[in-house]
C-alpha cells in the first residue's frame, strides 16, 4: 500500500523536480557568478540609469496593456499613442522607484525585485478587471487575510499543493538569482543618492506639471475611469499614499471654537440633547436609487415610452433639481456617505471610501444620530449583501438600530443580470414604519439599476424601446451594443420608477407624516460623455424631496453633502449636529465655507474632538441585523428528519452546529428542514445562522439552546 502511494507521489513530483532542475540550470547560465560585461562595475552610471528608464517604459506598456485586455490586446499601445504625456508621466513614476536599486550592492537583484513588484501589481489588476469594474488598489490588501481563510473552500488539496509548490519555485528562483548576482564594486553612495534624489524631484516636478496642466486629476469620482485616464501607476500610487482628511493649517481648539461661535447657530453647545418628541416630527426616509436617471437626461437616443413617469411627475410637483454627487458610474458608498454626514468625499484621498477605512472603527455624527436624539427609530436597508462596502460594520458606527440586508428578506425577485429587484423594499419599509410607535428615520439603498448592462437584446416585449439617433457618430457595432445596453437599463429604471410610485402609495395608506428624499447615486456605468448628457456635468444626477405634510416647493440645485441639512430642517430638526448646523447657518457663498467645513470634518473624525470638548459623544449603536429578530421556537422530529420551527427565517437561513453549516432546506419563514444526519445528543445545540451568498460569511446566529 505504502509503495503504491510513494510511486504515485513520485510520478506527481517528477515533472516539478525536472522543472526545478531546468530552471536552476537556466539561471546559472544567464547569471554566471562573474558579472557579464553589460553589468560590469566599469559600466558608466548614466548608461545604467538610462537602461532603467527603458525598462520602466516597457513595464508600463505591459501594465496598461494588461489593464485593457477586455477591450483589445493592442489597446494599451493605442492608449499610449493617444495619451503620450500621461504615458510618459507613468514611466517617470516607475523609473523613480527603480532608482532605489542604486543603493544596493546587488543592484541587478534589487532592480529585478522592484520590476517584479510592478509587473505583479499590473498583472493582478488585469486579472481583477476581467471580473469586476474597479481596479486593484492597496485597499484590496485589507481583505487579504479574509481571502486566506477561504482558500480551502475554493481550492482542492491538490490545487493548494501546486500553488504552494509554484510559490516555492518562484522563491527558489529569486534566491538563486540573489546568490548568483554579482556585487557592484566601489559604489559611490553620494552619486547614487544624488541620482535617486534627482529622479524623485523629477517625478515630483512632473506630478506638479501633470496636475496643474490637467494631465491628471486629484479627485477620483470613479476609480475605473481615473485609472483608465490617468494611468495605473499614478492611480495606484496616489490611492496608496493619500488617505483621510488632511490636518488643516493652524488646527487648534481656538480655530474650531471660533468657527462654531461665528458660523453656527448653536455655537459651542454641540452635544445633542436627548429628547423623546419624535411623534412631533415626520418620518424621514433617504431613498438612494442605484444608477437611477431619466431618459430625458440623454441626447443621443429616443424612446417610445417615458420610462420614469412617476419620477418626472414628482419633479413637477415637489422640490427638485440637479444633485451633485461625488461619483460617476460607480462609488455608491461615497454618495450615501455625503448625504448622511454632510461631509464632502473630496476631503479624503483619491479613490478613498470612508466605509472601507475610518468608519469601520470610528463613530461619526450624521442624520441618524440627530434623529435618534429625538427618539426616532433608525433603520438601514439594502436589497444586496450586508458585507458590501462593510455596511454591516459601518452602520452601527453611524447610529442605526437595525440593518436589513437581502439576507434578511424573503420572496426576493431578480433581474436578468441577477440583481435584486427593488420592489422587495416596499413591504419591508412599510413593515418597519407600522411596527414602531415612534417616528422612523430610514436609510434605504436600492440595487436594481446596477451594471453591467447586456450588449444584446434581453427583453422581448420591453416597455421602453430605444432608437439611437443617426447624428450619434460612432461605429455601427458600438451603436448597436449601446442600443441594447440603454434599452435594458431604461427598462430597469422603469421598474424602479414603478417601485417609487408604489412606495409612496403605501406610505400614504399608513397615514403617517413623511418626508422622503429620492435621488440617483450616480449616472450609470455606460461610458456617458459630456456631449450626450443633458446635466450640468457627469457628476450630476437628479433629486426629489417628496412629502405628505405640505412642504413648499423650492427647486434648486444642491450638492449631496448639503441635502441632509435641508431634510433635517424640513423635518423641524434644524441646527442640530455640527456640520448640519454650519450648513444651515452659513451661506455656501462665504469665502471660507469649504475650508471651515473641512476643518470641522477633520476635527470630528480624525482630530481631537475640540467641537465636543475633547470627547467623541457618539457610541456605536447596538445594531441588530434584520429589523425582526430570528427566533427558534422548537425542534421537532418527523420520521428520521429534524425540523426547526421559529420565526423570520429567510432563504439565507442555514442550520449549523458548533459553527459548521449543515445541509438545510428552507420551507417557510417559520420552518427549516435539516437535510443531514446529526447525533441525537447534538440536537439541542443546533443553531440558525444567516449567511452571505458565499455561504462562508456568517452574519448572525441564534442558538436553539438559547431559545428553547
């Protein structure tokens, strides 16, 4: 038996043994112990540096080509020809990092490592872009350990073995190259450091020129577009080194107190007073619609039916206007961040998401905390994964009492591209509203309009058909693909519009006074350009403030970070909250409006909380996942099968034992069936867990022994 096993293992290992030998032999040939003349110590320093620049050129061409493989194998080369200044700037950045190798005696090895890092980063980015629209950044490494924990789930043992073996061979190759690389003799560190400094200053100077002459930008409203337009090297470096809100010049207690005293109504009295008067105010609903726009916003096609008649009617009868958002085509979380907090996302680093960073560990004053101080029940809702943008962590730090994600919803319907249809939200919103005697502050995030959009016909009998205009001068194949993309998108917008109408009818049926902000988080990811978009620019969607309490219609264009102050004032909650009070008191035309607001934002999120007398008054909410709690009432046995009876089960409910998920059949909101054998003595320890669609991330767990 053991001989057979040894034979099998030998056969498996043989190819890799021979491969390792061949690699080693190859390395010894191309890297002899005696340095080749080309890398000899007598080689002129300038020639060596020039060679680095040449390498940087080809590495950058590889990176940009690999990032555009979904378009064309030669798109990287074409992009270089169309954007020579951006390409050259990226080469300068890569070259500057390579010059660090001049400090090492084994320059060739150090240079190779730096080159490999760039090639690996570019390769990972290209692979990631094959399956998602956002490029690879340093923020992705924050989830690296989570990815390692899932290795045994996605890979078989033999695959893991090959991965480890492959990694070992790569490591061995690097070690052999290190050993065989000749040392640079008589390094003149003064000249090397001077060369590195000059290269660094050259890169900094090029950055100044690139930014000031609009070759690249400093704000990334859409990571994909920014990396595509400004080059991957600049995008990766800028998103890696710049994060958070910069400390204001002259930041001090005196500065913050002066702003509060002169430009807010409440002055230095900033701590919210706890009241219980929510019923004296209306419900507040913030309804963020994914990629929602109207057909009237575009000039390059016509439609046979208006896809958004409800929304267009609301614009005619209620406060509305253009809505300046921090995102374009993607970046949902930053738009909702601005709406809820009153803080501009532009204060943060390029491409940064506060939801992925600071708000995972810090609480922050926002609309929910203001409403909560008046006794409102605060609820968040999203018909998508709870883990998306870390909302399952962030919402607790924003004061929400509950978060109902798709894992806690039943009877969900899906679009042809597998996004949840927003109609599921209506019943859940009304359920919360009618279940509470207090008023409700709800933040609701839709998902139905999400891309990508199909390039072929999906709906056979669509409500909306799209006809591209002859004047729209693009290739016919592209025009045909765009027709189907827009036709699919607008039909989904029609369903979202129907959802808005049904929701308003349902709210009115409850008789509860309500104010509801409705807006699109960003334009759709359809490569919309300024010449075909009828808005002020590509960072503008539209908004409506609907109400059933008789508010005056007062149309105006507004920024997403300013609308929260408007809603709170309409609800009778004016001059509460540092940022909101500032916006309600100080005109946006004030010459220091933006600087002062950024200083306040820094203070209450990154600073020393001078606005709150040195202590952050906001504590994380004891947030529950799902508004209605999942409960286990009984475990029964019928035949040889066990069933769990309870309440509020969903299709994402899984029976588990000691953390191990068991085969489960969802039968109804009150009944789950165990589909595998379990020892009778373990039955009392059965639990019900809500799991993410990956079935790996457990969101909440209720134990039978706790309930019975």
